[in-house]
C-alpha cells in the first residue's frame, strides 16, 4: 500500500512539473508583451494571471485523473468489445462511445458558443454524429487491417469536394470542428480504446494500428458540419464582440471567477455524465473490472472532474479575454504585421500546455518502448503549431481563403503518408487532433478574433480556421520526423549489412586474428 501511495505521489509531482514547464513560458510571453508593445488593461491582466493559476492546478488534476480513469476505461472497453467477436456489437458500441464522448468534449462546447447564429445543440449533435460514424470506420480499419493512408486520401478528397458546395462561413467552422473534438476528454479514451483492441489482436501490425483512431475521428466532424452547411442556412452570421471585464479591485476580480465557476461545475458534470452512464452499463454487462480497479477509476474520475472545472474556468474567464484584447492591441497598432511572429512564438509554446498533447506523447513513448521519444515529438508539434499560427495570422490580416492553405497542406501530408513508416502517419494525424485543444479553441482563437476585429475583417471567414490550421501542420512535421527516423534506420541497416559482408569475405584465420 505504501509503495502504491509513493508511486501515486511521484506521478502527481511529475504531472505538476510537466504542467508548470508548459504554462510558464506562455505567461512570460504575454507579460512581456503587456509591458512593451501591447499595453493591456490592469483588470484583464490580473484576470489572466489568476486564470493561469486555475489552469495549472486544473491541468495537474486532469492529467493525473485521466491516467487513473479514462485510460483504463478505454482499454477495458476496447478489449471487451474485441473479445465478443460480434462485429455488429462492436460497431454499435463504437458508435455509441464516439457519440457519447464527443458530447462530453468541453472544447466542442467552447467552439459552439463562439459560432454565431447556429444553435449550440445543432453543432454539437452534428459533430458527435460524425465522430460516432468515423470511430466505427476506424475500428473496421483495425479489424480488417485496412491501410490508414488509403482511407485518409479517400475521405479527404470527399471533404474538399464538398467545400465547393458550402458557404464560406461554414468552411472554416467545419475544419475547426474536426480539431476541437479531439480534446482532453476524447483523446485519452479513444487512444486507450485503440490500445485495448490492438492488445487482443497481438499480431505484428497491431502496435501500428493502435494509433489512427483519433485521426479518422477528426474527419467525421468536418464532413458532418460541411453537410450541415449545405442544408442549414442561418439568417445571419454576424459575430457578437466579446465584452471585456472591468475590474476596480481584487474582490471584483475574484467575483468574475466565482461567477463563472458554478457554470463550469454544471457544464463539466453534464459533459461527464454520458461517459459515466455508458461505462456503468458496460461494466454491468461485461463486468470487466474488479472492485479495486473500479474504486481507482472512480477516484480518477473525481480528479478528472475537478481538473476540468478549474481548467475551463481559468481558460475561459482569464485566458480568453486576454487573448482577444492582445490580438486587438497588436493588430490595431502601427506594426500590425508584428502579430505574425508573435503568433508564431505563442503557438510554439502553447501547444505544450494542451492536456491531450501530454497524454499522447507519453502513450506513444510507452507503446513504442521509447523508440519514438516524447521529446522529439513535442519539438515537432511545437514547430508545426508555430508555423500554423504564422499562416493563420497572415490569413487574418489579408483575408486569404483558408482553402489556399488547407488544400496544399493536406496534399503534402497525404503524399508523405506513402513515404514514411505507417506508425508515424497514424501518430501524425492523431497529433493534428490533439494539438488543437482547449488552449487553441480559447486563447489562440480569441487572439485571432481580436486581431480580425482591429483590421476590419470577416470574423467567421477569416478568424475561424485557426484550430484547423493548428490541426494541419503537425501532420507534416511529425511525418518529416518519421522520414528522418526512416533514413537514419536505413543508414544504420546499410552500414550493418556492409560490415557483415566485409566480415564474410575474410578468411577463417583472419577472423580468428581479428
């Protein structure tokens, strides 16, 4: 018991260290901007600092809780589904799981609230349906060993064909929806589901196929929202500007957080409830966990709940207004093009603060036994998101259509998928989803909206799409990392082959002498 407590304590301290290392650079960058080129109102700055405290504490509890609860739950569901050996049961459970977990995704709620003139529930249900259908497709791929690259090429061709028939106001939102559905709630569960299914298969390709579920689950929402754009025609798509808090003292500062906290307590409870109900019914039917594991999972779910409440309160109350205001100040000054390098700098560090990124990089390192290390993956993700933010800010300042970036970007990513080891393709497309989490959907999207307001652009067409850009570039950078790994492996193999050939050509006495 003492050993287990020690391990849990060490794990908690590890999560705390990771979180501080991820968040502190963002706080330093924002503070440096506020005291130099982008003066900000004291009330907004104080709300940002307090929001950072909420965010750090929330992320620590969430990542710790997700490891105790969401990961074992997903692995058990995946294992039990596969052992039933009934395809219809597996596909039905996959759809219900994808639909349920997506409704629980807080990132989706954030995006739905920011999309003008489309009721939140219409977007949420449309996206959830898309994830459910494509999670079924992902499970079919794993069971029948279908190549991920072939499926991605097929579905993305359909996606870009549909964009020709959808109003401009829906295009950016559709691609954004594909990013926000793979956030802190969905990723641990879906990735663990893939691990559970692959563990039952146990063949040589099972490890590679355990990744890719997030990748396909990100395509479904894009298609479903594009179809929604073809049939749903809102009367107006005007964006309502955000109201910034006016604070006179510390009591009012605490008041805005105290006012927002009950809303997120309720929101996260409603979000987690479908998962709890689903798993409770699943446990009653399959009895996949013993009593001790159930208690551990329940405790982990409690940590997850508390962490998400604090995280979303800090991000939405403190980070979102600061991001919007900062974007307005930078783009409204004499050096509006400064928003491009500043956006890139923020993007480089902010992806490391995404809870799902921490979960993914550790799972990749663990499953591949360290052959794909978390460090190089984080670097590739940071570079990718940095580039995407630079391109996104160019879009905001110029009004260039998002398709001019997405079409060539996805074309490069899909071409690379035929050149690199398949596990890197699956990890890359999974990474694109996890990089675009709550920090992107709140701070970065608000930053782009604020900049767009200052330059007088079309908010829905130009500012939205930041999440989509963030989801695209890691597909390229992670696969380039895979290409480097492949070239290095081939070089080592060739050197070993030459040494073996040279050794075989030596006479027996020469070998003995050596």
